[in-house]
């Protein structure tokens, strides 16, 4: 990531996260094994890996808000099987190497019965083999490659997988836009699911090599070259900072086409970077915001309404994991990692993203994709559609 783009984003974010970071990373748990008393209540732990440091830290705190809310609700009702739930939240910095280290940390604590992890393909691919080999059930909350799931090893995906998101987004494109006048921006692996749903004449374009002004302007000029078919729509399959820089650069250059964003584009980072130039972009989201979800799930309407789409998925992921723990305890009389792995694939629950159940491959049954249009420089924006895969 270019230093100047990151610096501009951090300046926009202000000092709020810098101040609260040490408070949120105070250890929440002890080294007790499941069933060992903390006070008068036996405890179990669940893990959350997310970026709590670095430029992606806003995403981590959105996830933390959802998980903490779910844990508080379970504890208020006596916990799964009468066990108090404690949360171990570790920073993965949106980085594969750091994610591997945190996976080992979760495995080393015998009280951790399951983990919520995988907000980015690279971190998910880094953590899943370690967690599955160590026998820890893992809920993948975000849209990721479908092949990451493995119900026999307790790896389930809560959101629509990336292929389903790509198909839904392509179907959402206006029929008035010729498919040969569309370009998809992203690296080769990222654009592959979109290429499957688009004709061969649609262009695939590598993202800018750098995010400083000259590089962006040169990249935009090449994209808009008059010798190519006119570009009427652009699908961005990049990180939200790159998406924001691209959106601003293209429109400042006078381009007036339609912008669409893949799941990873949806973030406050997009609007922080692009400002007014993000308005009008339609983003495919693997979850609704809390305000657009079924708030009748329980009585915490105000708290649920404040959740972002990532927060809503984190909330549902915690509900799924804690339900698996409760089912394990109900069946065996005590919690165990192996029991939670066995119970996870069979979980059925109601969540902010609708009814939750998994197919034989550990993927969400009837997974949905929501579409938000950015307005007034705010994420997630206005809900404009929903499709079920």
C-alpha cells in the first residue's frame, strides 16, 4: 500500500482508534481450561481474529462490536449450557503472517473452543489450515473462496462465497449497459469469478501499480483510451482504499460511467478516501447493516441497528459458534473442541442476515447478497436490493 494514500486515510480517521486500542486489547481471558471456574461460573472462550492495528483497523472494530454484543446477550441469559463466555480478541493486522501467529495463539489456549476469523482471503487462507489441523471449529464470516470450507474439520462459511457475490453483482448490472462496455478491475484471482459471468469481450484490468496521483492519472488515461470500446461501467474488485482512489481519479478526469464494488470495497475506508466521488457507487454486500436486518431477533434493537454489515456478520458468526457450543454441551454434558466441530455443521439459527443453516459442504444455505448505493459520502448507504443465491 502506498505510504501517501495510507497517511491520508489515517489523517481522515483521526485519533479515535489510537486512543481506544490499548483499552480494547486488555486481556479479557485467563488460562483456565473449559469447566474450570472463574469465580463461581465455569467458563468457555471463543476467539475473534480481526485487524485491530494498521490501516484496516476500522474493520476490526466493526467486527468486535458485533461479537461483543452477541457474547453479552448469551451471558445475560446464563451462557451456553450454563457456562460463562469470554472473548479472546487477537489482532491479525489484515496480514497473513500475523494471522498464522494468532491461529497458534488460539490453539495454545485450551479454553478456546472455536474461532471467528477470515475477513480477508489472505488471512483466511493463512489461518484455516492451522485451526483445522488443531481441531478448532472456525466460522468464516466474510465472502471468501468457496473451497475454504470443510465441515468435517469444523470450517463453515456464514456469508455468500465470492463466486455467489460475483454472479449476483453481474446480474445486478443494468441491462442497458452493453456487456462489452464493462471492465473489471482487480488482480487475476480476484476477477476470475466475474469473468465466469461476463462475456469474453468484457475487459479485465489490473489495478494501479501505485496510488500516488501521477500513477493514478496515467492508469486512468490508459483505461479510458478512446481506441478501446467506450467504458460504461466498472466493477472494482480491490481493497476499499484503492477503490476510493480509483473512483475519485476517474470522475475527476471527467468519466461519467457507473461504478460497482465487490464485497471488500464496502467499508468506511471507501468513503473516507473518495468523499463525494463515492456517491452513486453500488456495492455488493454479504450482509445488511443492523438497521436493515430483522431487529426482532431479540430486544437489543438500538444496539443491533448500529451494526455495520461486518458487525452484523460478526454478530451472526458469534451466535452460530455459541449455538454449536450449547448443542455440544447439551449432547455430551461438557464442552470440547471435538464436540463443537461436530455440532457446527448442524447449527440452525435466526440471525441478522436471516435463517442460518449450512449445506453438506459447510456453506450457507440460501445465502443472500445485499446491494447498497453510497449516498452523502456515507457507508453503507441506501439499501437498493437483495438477492438470494
